[in-house]
C-alpha cells in the first residue's frame, strides 16, 4: 500500500457522516413525515372517508380500520430500517447520497404495491395510503440524502 492510497482511505473514512448525525436527521425527517401523513389522513377522515384496509391479496374479512396514529407508527417502524439502510450505505458507498436516493426510491415504489393490492379496500383509502407513502418519502429521502452528501461537500473535519 502506498502512502497516497493510505491517505485516500483515511480521507474517505473522515468524510463519513457520524451515525449520531445520521440518526438525528432520520428522526427529524421521520417526525416531519409522521406529522404530514397524519394531517393528510385527518383531512381525509374529516371529509367523511372511512379509512380501512385489507391485506394485500386477502379477503374482505381481514379489513381493519386505519386509526389516527397509524401513519406515525408505521413511519417510526420503517425509520429504524431506513436508518439502518442509510448507515450501511454511508459506510460502504463512495457516493452515499446518490445510492441512498436510488435505493429508497425503488423501495418507495415497492411499498406502493401493498395499498394498491389490498383486498376490500376503498379507492379513497388506497389513494390516501399512496399519498401518505409519497409524502413521507418526499420529506425523508431528500433530508437524509442531504445529510449523507453534507460531509463530502465540506471535506474532512
């Protein structure tokens, strides 16, 4: 290993976003996304739409109501997985912001399959859930991507 390659390795390691900063950004982004998606579902409920969802490919007997707080709880659970993905990408990728944006965009598209294929679910509920997924992603993905890109633009500290 030459002195130049050792220097490049330490520069790359120094440019990594600290996990605590990544976690903090993820928590803040998830909080904003939870508030936004809960607001969407509250407006829809106030408009008289009964939000109830069935299992993808399930039967009509498996329909359950989407209560207040359900979006926030879902985002909290997914935030744990998303933060893990971001941390792994931060550690392994030479372009973590770009990689994170691509991976999460694909995952968001995949996440739309469940509400779109849910059995015995009204179109109003399906559209509300799809909107909630897209709004949450529109908040979380750019915030975390900016955090992942941040230290690389500023250089090593």
